[in-house]
C-alpha cells in the first residue's frame, strides 16, 4: 500500500460516538503507517473531537457502532495487505532502511488533541529520516499543541513544508512566529515553504544561513517582508506567492501591506521570475491599483526580473469594470513582464469583453507574450500583433 487517505466523520445521530472510537482510529493509523505507506493524509473530524457529536435534529437508520465498523475495516485491511504483499517482500521491506512515510498531511484538528497529539508527534519522529513533505492545518487546533510539535521534531531531509489555516477565513493566529522560526532554522533543506496565518514577526534578526535552498515561498505580506529584509539574499528563490487575508464578517484587507514586500523584493530575492498576488476580498483593489499607476516611484518599476505574473482568486473582484479598466496600465509598470495568468472570467462576462481586455493589455504592454485565463490555453499576443 503506497497512499492512504482517511477522512474522519460521524454518522447523523443524536448519540455521541462510541467511547472506543479513538483507540480504534489509532490502531487503524498505526496499521497504515506500518504497512509500507508512503503518503498518509488525515482530514475531517468535525463534530467528533473530544468525544462530542454535533447537535442535529435529524435521525438516521440504526447503524453498526463506529468501533465495530473500524474493527471490521482493520480486519479487511490486514487481509488485503497479506494478499498484496508477499511474505518475502515484507521481510525485505523490514530490512530496508528507507522504509517509512514520505509525505504526511495532518489536515484534521483531531490529530492535535489528546490522545492523537502524542501519536502525531511520534509518527513525525519515527519517520524523520524519510519524510520529504509535511502539511499542517491550524484551524480549530489548540495553541498549546504547536510548541510541542514544532520543538520536538527534526526532519533532516525535508524539502516541502506547509502550515496554513486550511479554510478560507483566518479564525485566529494561534501559531507563534518564533516557534515557527526555530523550526525553520533547524531545517535548512526546505525548498518549498507555505506559511499562512501565523503571528506576525516582531524580531527583525535573521539566523545565519537561513533557508539557503529556498526556491518557492507562499506567505502573507508581513512574513514576506520579514524574509526579504535580510542581510543575505535568497539566491535560489524564483517563485513568490503573496496572499491577502480573508477575515470573518468580510472585513476589508489593507492592500497597502503588499508595498513593503514589493520594495524589498529586488534586494532580498533578486532571482524571482514568477510573482503571484492574490486579490481577495474585493474592497480596496481598484484603489491600490490606481495608487501604483499614479505614483512616480512605484516599486513595480524595479522588478526587472519578474517575467510571469499570476493574479488569482475571486474572479468577481478581478473582472469588475473598475479593476479591469485599470489593469492594463498596472501591468505596464512591470518592466520585463512577458506572461500573465489572470483569474478566469465569470459566466456573465461576454467573449467580446474578454477579447477587448486582452487587446488592451497587448497595447499597454509591448513586451507581453501570452495571456492565460487560469486553466485555459495561453493567448499568443505576438500572433495577434501580426
């Protein structure tokens, strides 16, 4: 068995989960880890953490209790694995020092509550020599879990690390920046880093030789500004994704927060060629675009290495008439921009408006080569010019 995806859920019932469900789930997780799995993803769990079922007025037909269902699943998995993995191959795998998880996705908050928290830390420690990708989701997790996790694991060959809220909204920032910083400092092998919704950095000091292999970074503008405000530039960083934040009640996001990161980009990461900027929520987008068009010294004019720009998320925002009217002039501020990836248009934007938008970009940006509406095919502007 190579890849295993588990989604925890609870049947529609007014009763609480069976008291033994935690023990049975832990047995299932142990079995998966022990049987040559290379990827384990655990998601879901709403309504069952702590042994509490979600309140609901609906009734379901009688079901087998969850513990018994898991026991049956365990027996089925053991039988299946015995038929798939010959005994000689199983003995060889036990002697193989490379045996272990390659990727672990902890996408359920259940894994960060007792008794699962100790299991989560143990799995990370046991597979420390083989893990190359780890993903954590922080929403609904206890703040007390993160110092334990981040301080008790060291994964010497880890290139991919992701720590994000897991949902659209940022409920609260529970993971402290200094805990994350200490973890990152112990992991110079990280190449691809995704950090989102952790507390904002207050310490301006950077560790020596901090993430020397970093190539791809996705974070909010405050974290990116901290990264780029360093003595030694990130020599191998080529892709930067700067994300806005979505707050409950749709409170506005201040897009001016992007500016510090853009000013620091040429010096802090001189080899970035692909820049991603998310625009969501919609309030304030047009004002921010217009500000850069109007000012004499926009930081965009200094981004000579950026050849690809990806403007993603909320298509309703990016195809508003005021935003669409400003976009060609905004794009013209990038001195070497060649490729644009733009949010796919909503259904109510006619084909004629899409074509007109592309032609306006072509006229405003003589060096632009292609325009792509996300998953669509690139439009070759050189062919249009001819």
